[in-house]
C-alpha cells in the first residue's frame, strides 16, 4: 500500500507551488547540500552535511528539525506514494513517479533537489472544505512536511488511489504473445534508427546513444531469443554490449531474464528479472540499484505466483517513448556493470550524474535520416583516439557517458580531459561541439580540459573563438585503417 505525505513547496520561504506543479515536480530546498543524494549516507551523515552547508541551522536550533524534512523527501518517500500539497484553500494530490534527482540549473532557486510527480484527480485541486475533518486538521501544519499515516485511508480514498489501480501485471506466457511483444520493441527502434554500414540487424539510435540487436535461433523445438542492448556503435567486437533482455519462447520463465506482460487495461510491457552477467559472474540488479533509480513491478503468472520485475519499456507507446524508456533502463544497468568491473569511482560518479542530468532535461529522438557513413568514420576515430591516449599513459573510459556526454574522457589524473569528435569541420560542427562540451562540464560541476577532435580545415576565426573559450583543437588524419592526431605539445 502506498504511503502519504504533505509538503509545503516553499524552499527558502518562497512559494514555488505553481511553477513546480507546472513541471510535474516537487522540491525540498537545501540545494547546496547536493551530497545528500548519495544513497550510502545515513541520517547522521545527512545531519553532518547540512551542518557543513548551512551552519546557521545549528545556531537557530533547527539542524535536527530540518534534517528530518530532507531525510523524509529523499529517503522515506517512495515511487507510488501520494504527496498532498496544500496551497491556500486548494489541496493538490500527486503520485510520486521518480526518485530524488539534482537539477544543477536550479540551485540558485533552491529547488535543485526534486522528484517527478504525476497529478491525481485529473490535475484538479480540491477545496480544503471538501476534505474529511480529520484529514483537514492534519493539514494544519506550518513546517515543511508532514507524514500522513494517521489519515492514510482518507488520503487514498479522496485521491481515489485503490489497490485495484496497482494490480499486478499479468505475464504473457503464449509463444505468439511473446513474439508479438518482441516485434513491437524492434519495430519502435526500426522506425527511428540511424542508417550505418555495420551489421544490418543493429538498430542504432544516434541521438539517444543506444542500439538494439534482436536475434534468435530455433533449437530443440523452441525459439531462443537473444536481444542485446548497447551504447556504442561498432562491429561485433567493438560495439559495447551492456545488457540482454531474453524472454522464454513460452510459459513461465525459468532462467530467462526477459518477460512480456500486460496491465489490466491492456498495456503491453517488456520487463527484466534483473539478472546480469559480468565477467561470467551472475549478479542481481536489486542488490546494487535502489528503488529510486529503478523501481520494480509485481507480475502474476498463470500458476498464481507473484514475482517482481524491472520495467524496460511500454511496448505499445510511441516509438520515441519506447526508445527513451529502454535507454533509461540500460543506463542503470551500465552503472552497475561499470562498478562491478572495478572502474575508477570518479567515472562511476560521472555515469550517475550523466543519467540524472539527462533525466532532468528530458530526451528527444529525431526521425531517421538518409543513409550516410559518418557513424562508421566516427567509430574508427573513437577507437584510434582511445588507443593513442592509452599509449600515452592515460586511463580512458571504455563506456560512453550518456547521449549528452563527451565522446571520451580521461580519469585518474588531477584535471580530467573531455573529447568531442566531429567528422567534418563546418560551422555547425564546432558550434555543436562547443555546446556539448560546455554544458556537460557545467552539469558535472568540475573543471575539465576540453578538446575538439576535428579534421583539418577549421577557419582562423573559429580557431580564435575556440581558443578564447578554452577549447583546444586536435586535428586528425587518416593513416592506413586508423587515424593519427596532431596533439598539443603540453599533453
């Protein structure tokens, strides 16, 4: 059963109700205490961080009081809970749809620590006077938030949140139903894929940074699915496989990690059991991922059993929604895989921030464009760049950091480097690179040495502008099957 909470939405004592609800979000304030989003912190560490960032709280005797409110927003509230927002005579009812996340651009407004919400009651607030008397009295509080367990039944009844609205999904166990679900998934990617000259079955969405490869074979009278997801274009040895989503050919899954299921109103979903293999070692996502990043849903099977699964995508949604939902699932799997492979903690943190940043600003997918070879060229340059940097002694990431992230970056030295690759030297290329490098550096909150990797031909005016923006140019040239780079002397 969901829980219920009330929040005032007045960070820094300024009414932010209308602007936050317009964005379908709620915020708690205390935006300077960004470390509170670290899932490893306990309540004592919350108190310490607030004391560091806001030393006046202890002087005013409010440190413990404010710690409780921030802890409630970040840790006690869960996806699916109901949030009640009193605002004058109106009372808004919302359902929480995401974990806490940071919007760096909202620190100055003191609304940077947020959660996504979905309006209940068709988004229409109710009058206080229409509420049951006990519920109405519970909303007579002057502080930031309040837990509403004492009137939970009233809250759920008024908000029309029932157990039926959270009924388990029903597993699709027929061969035809499972095949139809996988076909919907593939069709969504096919409608938006970027043409390339690698394997014809690899469906690459360049604007989001994800590929899907749907394969399978028949063995012992059944079809074996193999559906891979990755975030780097290439051939079968250079592309980056992150996670497989393989349903059974029919019946209840045994060792198969994929599942097609339907909601009571007929929506079709692709789900994942959470089992991954990293270096041949089986791990479970639920042991490494908190619910605020990747919630689970309950699924009922024909034998009456209930099991929890991770949503991958709603398959009968618009193709762009299917792709973006799949990307969100893959991003979290990537974080877990990177951590299990023993990557530099700084890189793991960059991946986490990239994921949160993309979630906060949203993503879009553009329609497919005419065939071109730029993706293959880009992939070859990328691999050559990795090789040369490693030969120079740098530790480079072997994963792409989100669709908005740089093509490559280094770790394990004092000032990390960001690289953005462009396969042509036109004005639109370097202008786009400036935006990509600048925005991502700001989102990460750390200074980087920035490089634009580009073919010869950039004009003098552009070179001077890039120099003034502290973006260095590294020109590349074709050399055999690879590329060489004109590095600055100080690298």
